[in-house]
């Protein structure tokens, strides 16, 4: 997690004095950092949770994570309000502040408690010997390589399991809707001519409302599910319903060609007169539904693969990232209605598969108890 934080801080630092080559280079680096960070965070979350606290911890983790959407968009909205140009001074101030916050967050990883593990400890006499010290580091390096190979083999074995194969549909859907709410929907709002000059400003407000939905969802599930009073399937079903309602309202409220004509503004007329209130309501619903799926995916992976959490979370981010990239690729070429249809089909399939996995887990738990 610390190494990933360093990579994130390096990516932010590039924007203080930007250049083309450094931007593309660090974009690749932060992708590697993100893969490590999400996998390590998931593993750390499972290590510090048990069956009775995993739901609560994943909900609170997600709520705290999404606070960045609220505070970041609030800063942009108030600081950039009324500005027609973004000066170099404004950019440097913003990214220096982000760099400081990132460095402090990275350093905070060092203060996290370590999970007790059985390790071979050398005696004082061996510790005093330079030869034994060198041998110790060599053994650790060899052990790290072997452990990496073992984890990779474990990941391939887990990938073939029925649980992961079924959950992959839900993971894929989380990647599609991630791209939609983080990039496509804001573009659609900004391209809606009916919103007039306020259309571009609504992008930031939409991000704020979306972040509120994420925080409310994560916080609510962290409190309500702390004693496992509600099942994971209920939360995922709620997420599916919330998203489908949002998709239907977006279909009625936003022009169909909005994703593909951002620079020239949309010309198609939607079924309803575009409403700012409906657009922001959809932002809230998108955030709320996203928190439903992601918190429960973390929860069920932590339960099903408690002893192999790192490979499981690596697979999760792998599948999610691939489909997020695919969605970003086609989003600029396909009309809004077709994009919504793809997500409806994948969302329904992913929810159904999640139900099947939860049933399998409950049957397995009942068998063990018997």
C-alpha cells in the first residue's frame, strides 16, 4: 500500500509541471499502482475483519473512500466558479495541495497495525553475525519470489472456480457502470443544450451529488449490516433496482446522442424536457447503486476467499478494469440508449449470478455447521 501511494503521489506531481511524455508514462505507472493498492487494501480489510464485521468494515471503507468525490468537486465548484480560464497558478496550487494530501495519506499507511504472523526469528547470536544477516536477506528474497509464484498459481486456480466465474459477471458490470458514472454521464449533462450555459457547471454538481450517493450507501450499509441483519443479496438487489430506475430516467431525460457530441452539443430531443432535478437525482441513484454492488462484492470475496483474499481481489480489479476500459472505448461512438441497454443486460445477469454465489456460500456454511 505504501509503494502504491508513492506511485500515486508521483502521478499527481507530474501535473505541477506537466509534459506530454511524463503524463503518459505516469498514467501507466498509476495503473500498476492502482492494481497493487486495491488488491492490498482488500487483503488488509479481510485480515482485520471476521464474518461478523466484514459487512460493516466494507461499508465504512467505501463511504470514507467516496468522500473524495464530495470534497474534490466542492473545491472545484467554489474555486472555479465564474472563471473562464484555468491559469497555471490555479493548476499549481491545486496539485500541490493534492500532492501534500497524497503524501500524508501514504505516510499514514506506516501507522497501520501489522497482522501477527508466524515468522522465523533469528537468535541474538545469529543477528550479530554479518554472514547470518546476509543469509537472512537472501532467504527473504528467495521466499518473496516463491511466494509471488505461489500467489500467481493460486490466482489462476481461483479464476477457474465456479464462484469467480459467476461473480465475474457482477465484476464486469461494476466496470461498465464505473466508466458510465465517472466519465460518460457527466459528459452527457455537459452536452445537453437545454441546460444552457449552466450545462458545464452541472458536471461538477453532478459529481458532488454522485459522491453523496456513494457516501450514503457505504455509510448506511456499514451501520445497517454491522450485525448481518440484512443479507448481501438484498443489498445487491436494491442496487440493481436503483440503477435500473436511474437508467430509465436518464433515457427519458438526456438526449440520445449526448455521449458522442460533447464538443458540438446535443441536437436530439429526449422524451422529456431535460430537467436539472432529474439529472441530479440520477447522479445520486448512480452513486447509491454503485456502493451497493462494490461493498457486497468486497464482502462476499472476503467471506468466500478469506484465506486467499489477495488473489481474489486481484482478479476482481482485473476484470473490473478490463470492462471499464472497454466501456470508455465504445462510449464515444455508441448512442446513449444502446449503452444503457448493455448495462441493463449485464446488471441483471450479474445480480442473478451474485444470488447463485450467495446461495452456494450459505449451503456450504450450513453443511459445515451440520
